[in-house]
C-alpha cells in the first residue's frame, strides 16, 4: 500500500474505488490512502447518494477522509446487491455532494488558550502573529468527525505549519482546543488525551447533548477561523454554555 | 416511583442496552452490552424486549436495594447468581423482589459480564436514543457507585405480585466452534501487513491480557505480531476489528471503541462471536480461526433465530408456595372454630 499523499493528485481523482469487507457487519468503500479534497469529495458524494436511498439492512454510514464505512445488519442485508449498489453509486456520484455549511469560528490563540503556539512558532521560524495569520487564513474543510463526539478533523492547512505529532501525548487537552497534528488541524470537543499541538481554543462547543443541534460541524462543512481577543472569551463562553452556537454561519 | 439503590458494586458497573446507533458519523461510539445474548436472556426472564436497559456487572458482584415498589428480577451471563433477601434464585429463573428487598449478585464465576434485569427495565435518562453508558465520554451517564439510585419505572410504582418466569430452552445458542475458538474474517487492510501475517493469526492461540476493557481486548500470543510500518489515513473502525498496534500484541476493538482510527486492520471477529470473546476472562486462552464471509453470516443468522425463539421458551416458573401469598388467599369458605 502506498504511503498517504497530501497534495492534490490527479491519480487520486481517478482512483477506482474498492469495496472491502470489514467483518460481516460492515463494508468499506475505499477511495485510496489519500488526504485529498477531491477524494474526500467523492466520499461525501457517495454518502449523500446512499442516504437518499433506503436499503434494507443498512444501519448507518460513517464518512472519513478517504472511505465510507457502511454498517449493516448481516441478517437483513443482501450483500451482493449492496456491493453492486455501492460501486455503482461510487462511480456515478462524482464529487457533487450536499454542500453543507460554512462556519466562522472565533478562536483565542496562544497564551493559556494555546500552550504550544509559541514553541511551534519558534520551531517554524515565525512570530506568534505570523503563525496565527497563516493558521487563520485558509477556508478549511471538515474531512471527518471522529475520535470523540464532535471532534472535527480539518484539511486545507498551510503546508508551512505542518508539524509531526508530539512524542509525548498529553493525558488531557482542554475542551474545544484548536490543534495541529501532521498536516491536519482539528477542532476538539470534549477534553481528551491528545498528541497534537494546542495552539488555541474556541468557545464554540462542537458537541452539546442538551442543545439542538447536538452536533454543529459535519463532514463536508467549511470552517473559517476568526482570531479574537482574550477579553471576549468569557461572554462567548457563557453564550455557548447556554446553548448558543456562537459559530456564525456564513455563505 | 420504584428505584434500585446501589449499596455495593464493582468499579465498571454500568447501565447498558443494545447501544447508541445513528451517530457514529459524529464520533459517537455505540457502547452497549458486551454480551447482548446474556442481556437478551436476562430481559426475557422478566418479560422485557431483548435489548432493554439493564445493569451490567463486570468481574464483580454487587448489592442493591429495591425501593418504592416491586419488580421481577433476573440475572444472566457469566454464571453469576442472584439472591433476593438471602434466598438464591435458580439459574435461568426470575423472581419477585419487593420494596426493601436486598438483591445480591455474586461475581460471574465462568465469564466476565453479568446482566441484572428488571421488569419494565432500567429507566435512566435516554441520550441519543440509548441508555448505554459510554465511560470515556460520559454519554449515558457514569459507571454506577454506591448511593446511586436508578429509576425502574416511569413514575407508577407497582406494589403487587409478579409471577416468576423461567427459561425452558437451551441457555445459549448452539455453537459450532468448541471451547474458546473465535472466528475471524480477513481484511480490510490485509495488504498493509507482511504476507504471512494472516496465516500467523489463523489457528494461533492467545491469552487475554489483564489490560482488556470495554474499549478493546488485548491478546498476547507466543510470537509477537509484526505489522507493516505503513502509515494509514484514518478511516472507520467497528467493534471486532483486529489491529496490530506495534507492541507485539493483537488488539480487538470492543463496544466502547472509537468510530475511526489509523491503525491497519488485519481481520475482524465475526459478529456472532464477539459476545463470546467478551465473556472470556483475562488469563484464559482463545484460538482464532479464519472462516468465510458466508459462514459468518450463517452464524449471525443462527443467533438471530435463537433470539427470536427466546420469548417462546419462557414459561411461568414452578415455585415453592410463598407463605405470604398463601396467607393472603382465602382457601376455604365458611367458618371454622380453628380446632380441626
């Protein structure tokens, strides 16, 4: 298996999807070992096409960077027919998925909110301000929500900020941490162990069981980071705790 | 309102049902009973649907008090025994407990997980369609502690008499593999491993490591497992996935596992055998055996048939007359002078 590729690659776009059995209660539609917006777009398109159908025995589908895992009830599903349907949808859906939502997410960068920012900036030969500018410039794409409820993996980070994961993970990173791991960035949700570099925090809660909607960010959504001053934290945090989204929908 | 008050329990005791489905795309683990077969059995014995919420005990017993009303109670799984006010309840039987009754569950002596069920089911808060506790995230609540009170109804306590039930059919579905054989299917990332890796697994014996829990079981084999150094972009995982994390052990993901991961997956435990693996205690051995997809599906179907027939195999129990009940009955008509 070839190592993951990070840049946009023509080959990724035309990779023949494969259906792989994952035991008898799941199948994976695999688009190759790539971190690539076009590959992810194909996953999203297939996910949308599949959810538009009601196939007996399909429990739920889970999109990730480069594959769609389809969880099934082995006693109800017709495997041959499902594989056939998935391949057909995978080849014909192209990259037109449901265009979801673009969000503007406020972030307090550095200091007590992002304890790795200064070290990271020095490591990359940048000032703190330069790092913040580089991190908050792109429009990110949510590739996958996994690891913890609401934990959102983002693609589109500036290559100059790529940093291998920490050798010593932290036993607990604060809730809603903004972090960098390898070539990815992430918006954390609940406090959790982390091997990524913590550069900031957002008052936004990607997951809140008592709020409607419970989950804010979905795979395929776009994220824009808005650096804010630390003095704004308390008011926004209180609003989020009260159930407001705080992240602003943008067109 | 009828409550179950926890007097004593082990650290991993929790409320479990079938699990939380429909939210894996948001990173929400399913959680759910590690042995859904024993859960179904415990539920059937108290007249519940198979996957109603019950108390899952792990390698330990517990003591509980019933408050506010009566309930039909049962225990199934791992060979655990239930006593109500000191009186043992026969295996595969339920019995009535009353307000103030002390329920004692003895440690499972043959397995790991036992399920304590109640007529009407445990009615702790439902989160995203399930009452299952997921310890890592706190979804569905936290593991139970002494002093906790679990609601057992929706507010209407029942203070009457429950007729006990028993199981008349075979306790467990017939199982083709003998002993601790666990069937696996290869893939999905077989090509991330050395060519002989799968054959090294097939037929190999492993010991369940003490560092096993609801998230994953760790298997230690005679020879350390090698994996390829290939980095994998994270994709979906499922309970039953076999991973080789690189420290020589084999990891089998279980009910509390995450929804996505980056370690290559060499194989999967078949869905019909995962509850069986779950009930094998640390220190005991398992043997893995590769089967075909068709065989795995056939095994899953066999389990489903057994579960569907469960409710037809439940009968009223033949019990010793209860003095309390007898005294409440009018067995003779007319009047006596009490001397004859």
